[in-house]
C-alpha cells in the first residue's frame, strides 16, 4: 500500500482555494502553544483561523492553565496574514477519564492516545459544524511522536459523520517541527516534557528516573 502524502493533499486544497480567490474558515484544535506556532504561521496565510484549546486530558489543572495562557499569549504576539481568533473550553478532565476507562495501562502512542485524539477532534468538528466553518483540523500532526496517518484517518472518519471537511496535514513535514522549535524560542514559550495526561506524565517520570 502506498503511503499517503498528507502535505501534498493540503497543498492541493490550498491551491484550489487560491485559484478561486477564497480564504476559507478553519477551526484549528491546538494541544499547546509550541505545537501551534508553526501551524498558525503557515495556515494563517491561507485560512481565517479560530484556534480551539480543548484538552481535557491535561493533568493537573495548573498545567492545563499554563498551556492555555501560553496559547493565548502566542496568538496575541504573532503577526499573521489573516486574523487568528482564540477560544478555550472549560477544564473537564472527567470527560477524558470516562473516554479512556479500561485503557489506563496502554503504552504511550497506543489505543488510549487514539481515543484521546478522537475525543478532541470530535469536539473541534462539532464546533466547526455549529458555526458553519469550512474545515477543522489539529496541530497534533506536528509531533514526531504522533502518527499523522492515524490522526488523519480519525479526522476523515469524523468529517464523514459531521459534514465538515477535515483539513489533511502532516505539519512536521518541510521543516515544520524544527520551525516550531525556533518560534518557541523566539516567543519564550513554555515547553512541557510530557504530552499532557497523567499517564504520559507518569511515563515521562519513569524515563527520567532511569
């Protein structure tokens, strides 16, 4: 089976809208400011973006708040071609724990993470549908630790159910991940050492103790 190049798919969508003189709307789910930095810089050239900070997986609440405020600050500081709006959902960790019940001992990157991706993408799609937006997507594919193919598959499945188009991506491509590191340094962003949930935090601590 040929591997899908999601960056080329995104290129085709951008070119189509540019040819038509359109600037479509995009609901961009963001996990944190560092991951969103390059993504916003890149996509804001072609889309009118609302960044959604929806991450009930993050633990503890103080970590959630720190990442939320860093996201807000980054958007206020960045110069973008098209305006970027910011929105944050309320902190509701029980939603995450309910979703991953029975998967607590899964390894990082396993089935528990896929459930978590789906939970956040479904929220983004619902909000995009309610507002009549053209696309939804997520910053998650910028991470070298996350499988872009699985994230895109989940997004496309949700799109088929909700009627809102999923914007394909593999933001780590073309130096995207490296650029996110540069932007994080330029803006002095807080960079966490674990994905977000209590389970990934435990794994990070175990790794540090070795």
